C-alpha cells in the first residue's frame, strides 16, 4: 500500500493522495473518509475500511460519483459486496472496478491463465475458484468441529468419571492413562516430575517407582520397539528443596527408560516451584534443538 501510494503521488503530483492504515486513530480515519469525496482526491484504504464507511461527495463537483478500485480478491462474496457498496449508494452515481494481481491470486490457490479471459469472463472464473476454496474451507472446519466435539465429549465423560465416588481408583487411573496414550504424537518427550521429598520415603517411593514403570511399560507396548527408540523419550525431574534432571533419565529413549530403576530413596523438604522452573528450562532447551517435539508432563 505504501509503495502504491508513493507511485500515485509521483504520477498524480497535482492531486492529493492519502494512505489510511488499518490501525490509524479513529479521528484521522473519519477525517480521511470525509475528504475522500473531494474532487480529484485519491485515498488508499485497507480492507477493514470496506464495511460501514459512508463517503459523501458534492454531486455538482463530482458528477460521476465515487470510483472504488478493489486491488485484491476478497475471500468471501459478502466482503466483495460490502466494498462494492461504498459507491453508487441509494441511486447515486458511482463506479466499481476490480484490479487483480496474478501473483496474489496464486497465493490464494487461484490460477488464472490468459485463456480463461477468452473462454469465460474473468470475474466468473475468479468467483467459481473462490467458491471451490470456500467449500473446501467449510469442509475442513466441519471436520475440525467434529473432532473438537468428540474430544469435548471424552473430556466431559472423563471428568464425570473422576468425580464419581462410586468408581474405583484403579478405574480412574486407567482412564487417565488411556486418555494420555490416545493423544500420542509422532515425536514426544514424557517429563515426569517426581516428589523426592522425605515424606515419600519407604513404601510410598516404592509404589511410585512401580507406577512409573507400569506407565512407561504400557507406553512401550503401545508404541513398539522402533517408535520407543527413535520417537518417544523420557525425562525425569526429581525434586525436594531443589530440582534437577535425573542423570540417567534426561531425554532417554523409552525403549531403555521403561526398564531402568529411579534410584536412591528420597529425602529433604518440598519446593514445587523449583520443579516447575526446572521443567520450563528443560523444555526451552529441548525446543531450541528440536522444535517438532511434543510434551507430556506428569
């Protein structure tokens, strides 16, 4: 828009040329709208000004009315109609034209060949192409909505199960495991934040080790040898008063991690903020080296 405005200023040095950016202050936009109907005035507006703007002009000084030149192809017919409606309002004089750039159209997936202007009117060709794109977008949105509705239903069912006092803890645990495993992606890092404070000593720590081993073992059986070796990894972050990356469980392939013991008995106090800080730092480090990685934090 800025480059076009400069070009017009050079070619029409005797006429006022104004560019109104979409984020300009409202008072300046209204002033530009009011001046746009002046004789010889050339004003560059963005697509956001194509709806609701009422351009007023003196019929004696501007007998041909307002010329609206649309320089992009709107994504919807309603947007095109709104922009077209800025001229020739309520029986007044006015003119509307579309000036398209083939390169811009190709970015929208619309390919225009010289033959198209011969075989059929170019405007009809463009609108037919837009209609196909619109239908495809609607189909994609419909599929996404169906997926979202299904996930929403699963989430409500899981929540109802979690708050149902008549359901066993074992069933609830299995439901959470299945929910996590059903959302597997091609490349995933499982981060386990484990409370290693003194309150977890003895049987509690042993049960935690068993739970971690069972969870990773189920993951391994689901993913298989290749996926577990090359696309699923495990990091363990023990924490008490401090938090640290477990030396044997830092981005360790699942294929070997699910068989390894967690290590010595815990001790010390508990500081959850240190655990989360360590986790955030670890994710930032991994993401800088592998932006395709997905994360599951337990």
